[in-house]
C-alpha cells in the first residue's frame, strides 16, 4: 500500500511533463484519474513505437492510473466534472494560461465546489508575465533558461541533452514536489491552494550554482570550460581504442591521486587543476592513454581502483547492469492488451511503502463507467450523457452501457 493511498487526483495533462508528475504520485499510491477528451485523448498514446494499441511512451508514463473520456466543452460534461471535483483532492492541468477559465473550470470556480482542492497548473512560462501566452518545447525552455548555452564542448555549437530537462526536471518533478508540499499545508491548515508551475522557472532553478558564481564575480560560464563540464583532465570524457568512451570524475584529490598512480603517471598528480598551456596538454596525454585499450579493458583495469572512472553505456547495457537490476530499476508485467511490458522502475525506495503496479496503463476511457457510477449517476443518466456527447463509448470491454 502506498503512502498517498487516501488521495485522489484528476489529471487533465497530456504528453510528458504532467503525466510524469502524476506517474510519480500514482506510483506512491495516489489514485490518479486521467480525464481525456473524447476526440483525441492524450496525444502520447500515438507518439513513439506501437506494438498493438498504445505507444511504449504512453505505457511508460501512465501505469497505476485510470482513464475516462469526458467532453468539457459541453454543459453536461462540465456538470460531471463539477461533481467529480467535490470528491477529488488535486487537479493537475497543462493547458496554456486561460484555457481552464474559458472552459468554466478555473481555480476560482472549482474552489467554490471544493475549498480544499489543490489546483496545479503546469505550463511553459507560467500564468503571468510577458511570455505567458508563448508556445514552447523543452529545447526552447533550456535555451531561454541558459542551460543550452553552457552545454556541449568548447568551440562547438550547444548540444541538446539526450533527456528533456525542462519537461521532466523543471516541470514534472517540480509540480510533484509542489503538490506534496500543498498536501502537507492542507493537513495543517485545512486550506487548498493554487499552484503555478513554470518549466522555464524550473530550468532557471537548475542554474543555482552557476548563478551564485556569476552574481559574485560577473564571470560568464563558458561552454566546455567549466570545472564540471570538461575544463580539467580529472573530470572529463575519454574515447577508447574501440570507439567507446569512459567517464572520469576524479574531482577530489584522493581520487585523482588514485587514478594517476593506477595509470603510472604520478607526475600528473600535482597538475589536477593546472592552467595555461599545460591544461589541454594533460587532457591530450590522458586521452592518448585511454586510446591504448578498449572500453572493456579499461573497465577491468579500474574495477578495483577507487578513482571514479566508469564506462559510458548504451541503454542496452544499462538495462543489463547488475546494479540496475539489483535496485529493480527494470520491471516487467503483463498488460491485458499489450502483453508483456518492460519499463523503468520507480527510483523511490522505502521501508514503509514498497513500489507496486496496482494496474497497468489504462485504455482510453477504460474507467468512464466505473467513475460515473461511483459518483452516483444512474444508467439512464449515463445514457443521456452519451446522447449529448458529454461522454463516449470506451475502447474495449469495460462494462459500458450501450
């Protein structure tokens, strides 16, 4: 049983940032109901590789959730939503600013029906400011937020990271933290609240160390020349004989000393943070050394050396790694439609609420009838909702009343 078992969320978000937020909370036991429109639903269902019905991306982000189809553009659909909000604790939405108000389900309207509701809006630039209406994606947020400018190698163009920093770190995770804080606040005061989460704000918060230095010395960080981005030989990426790579993170003097002694270059110990012409020269010398062995040979070489030197792995290798498997960061389960599904596990390990998959990612609208019946609607009322297109026939056998 999860930590958040007694809490319920209505999730109107789509794609990555919002669903990642609600995934974290659903994995912790929260009951999450995806409220999807009857025409398209969550676009992520069709984005990425598809084996049978829903994409692998959708399956990965929506386990432990339920789904209903609800048309919020018609009066009857909004009436259903008003009734739902009275029995739910949290609402998460990822529309552009103003959309919820235009639909008649903004925070001011919903808190009349449930003063304790926690309403979280997750958007690119927030609900106010000159960029509130501006469209964007991850690359834009990290670009405007300064992260992209300092990411990559010296004298080369900025490098787009391989994962979505703003969507996941600046958006989804920040929203989850904010919601958890609001839950604690409500437990203490009985009050709900409105949360305004901006992915761009989240990206800016990741600049804390760089910003602190800049505010003090006014020295702009340069791509590939910062202490932790390749400036020094002790914290660098090196290619190997077979075209693979090793990561060296011997930042502390003790690790650098161990590294230098292991490779037979004690003369480099005092040159860990050397500047001038010798700085790139030390990097070249170590690079030449790494070129003499394959990645596997270097892995064996450093197996018992405490020097923070590890191989750079492919995803195939990551998901076969003994540490990853031991920590249960790869999981497998049976989906009623998709069959056997493998996914990344949950990173939160607890002695009180062990992670479990209570149910797989839901079919589009799978729980519509269950939800309507739970909040007291009769078969005749449900039939009328269908007639006015407030709800729609679900995709596969779920007890739908024809």
